[in-house]
C-alpha cells in the first residue's frame, strides 16, 4: 500500500519535473527582438515598416514552423521574411489618415520537436510597442564645425518659419528657407568648444547634433575711428582664410549705438575681406566690438565729435 502511494508520488514528481522542464525549454527556444524605432519620420505615403528579428536559441524548433503575426489596430497580419536577413521579418503598414501614433505587438507561433519525436505547438510574444510619427525631424547639419558668424544649414522635414535654432540653449539668428531647410549663424560664443544644437518651435524641441566653434583671428583697418558728425569712413575687416559657404556674419556691437551708423557686415563666401562705410551719428566715444574672435574679442575704438 505504502509502496503504491510512493510509486504514484514519484511518477507525479517526475511528470511535473518534465512538464516544467519543457516549459522552461520552450521559453528559451525563441527570442523576439523589436527593430522598429519608437519614433518614425513622417512620409507622404503614410506607410511604415515594422520589423523584428526572431532568434532561435535552441536546435529543437521545427524548420519553417515559425509564423510571426503583427497585431495592430485590431488586425492580425502575417509578417514576411525580409531581404535584410533570414531571421528578420517585416510588414509595411499604412496608417489611417490623421494618425500620428500607433501601437502593436508581435506574436509568434512555432513548433518544437520533443525528445520522443512528437511536436508541440508553442507561442512567444513581445509586450505592446508604442510608436510616434514625427512631422518634424532633422537629417543632418551642413557642417559640424566652423567659426563664429559662419552660416550653417540644417536639413530635415517639417520646418516652419517659427523654428529657432539654439546653440547650447542660446538662440541663434535663424533663417527659414523651406519646410526641409533652415540655416543659422553661429553666435558669438567662446571658441574651442563643442556645443549641442537643437531646434525649438511650434512643433516642440528636436535635437540636431553637435557643432564645434573654431577660433578665428580677424583684423580691422583702421584700428580706430575718429569722425565728425555725419562724416563717413571705410572700415575693412580681413580674415586669414576665405569665408565659408553662405558667407561669414560679423556681428558688430557697440556701446555707443547713437554715435554709430553702419550696415550689417557679412564677408562674402570665398572672400577674405569686406569693407563697410561707418558714419558718425551723435557725438560720443566708445568701441565697436566683435566677440568670439582672436583672444576673445576684437575692439575698435571710435570717437564722434
């Protein structure tokens, strides 16, 4: 009697251990790796590719038994093998009009071969994935380094006239060119450093990349200005190298704005010099200042009498 109870208990334990072993083995047979980014750039077709890598982690999966399903918007869609690899599956999904986000999960049916030659049907899945569609995104900076005053392009999609480019949190003079192109002038910041670039506007804030501001020496001639009220005098700025594409903006400031009348100063692309005319305004004395050049700034004393 006791032996029979013991035998039954022993069989139950062995059966339970085998079942648990099979479950543990099944959990290790297959791994689903989601390959779809959490943010996708908007496109005119509103068709987005959802992909995943299905990795076999054991040799007991029955060949060609792996069937991945994309569960999205209440639909059960079969994913197909991608040309990118034998273990990558994908599906192109067209998002309904007006949508800027979607959610999905992936369910995989497959078979494993047991030690006794039989097969078992199993499944694996990943938790729900949420994806947002970005109406504005940045593809690249036109350059990753340059001096103060350089004009730098930003290429992307979804730009508006309200977008402002920031260099490490400081707004720049930004030029809206088209929905796919902006440009900005490198502001008067300390050279020799890397600065994070971002775009902010009605569509929120987007990171752009990193821009290094290089030091650049500049000379002014004459080194000082003495003018009478209404008198004009040429002032020439000279660079050691040619100005980059888009020209080089020399953001000249002064502590006597009522005494100085002068136009915006931009060295044309491919040129090393620019000459502007400075006119005396109200009497006063102070300086014209260029920040971010030479040892930190270039100062040109000016007196109007």
